[in-house]
């Protein structure tokens, strides 16, 4: 009887662990999709899509400029970005994901120069709740 109970307990633990693993993998896949949507919207300065991707209380930290923007401030700056991003391509790769925070390396290929950035995203319920961005190189060599 004790042996049967132990087997049931172990089975229960294994099933719970498997369910948690599947939930984690699914959440990471959702976070990756959210981040891909971010870069696609950023590339074309899509205010509506960017607004949908950001939580209402998001904080976007632009380390190189010493600026922290609210959602409203970020969306208001998109008109300026639209002019800067014309003819640009953005390539990105996910470096790591821990919990709900994903670190990305992104290459911004502007028409006259390029820049390598490290960007972090906190994502919850398919919305970006926090982001930070910092330049790590003045070119994308080796990206």
C-alpha cells in the first residue's frame, strides 16, 4: 500500500513539473512573439501596434540618453522616429530569457550607419511592462 502511494506521489510530482515546464515554454514563446511584433511595429513606426504592445504603466529607459519614458511619451515620440527609421532595417536575436525578462541584441541598420543595441523587455500577458535600451557598439560587425 505504501509503495502504491509513493508511486502515485511521484507520478503527481512528475506531472506537475511537466505542466510547469510546458507553461514556461509557452510563456517564452508568447514573449518571443511579442518582441518580434515590437520590432516589426518599430520598423514602420506603427503607433497603433506599439500602443497595443505596451502596458499602460510601462517604463521605457533609454540608457544612452538618460531618459525614462511613459507609454504616452514614447508614443508621442514616434513621429520623430518615423523620419529617422526610413530606409532602416532592424535585425534582432534573443540572448536570454529569465522569468518574464528577455534580453535582446538588436542591430539597427540605418541608411548611413548602424548601431548594435542591448535591449531588455519585461513581458506580462503579451504586453511589454518595462524596457531598457543601451548601445553596445557603434556598428553591427559580427552580429
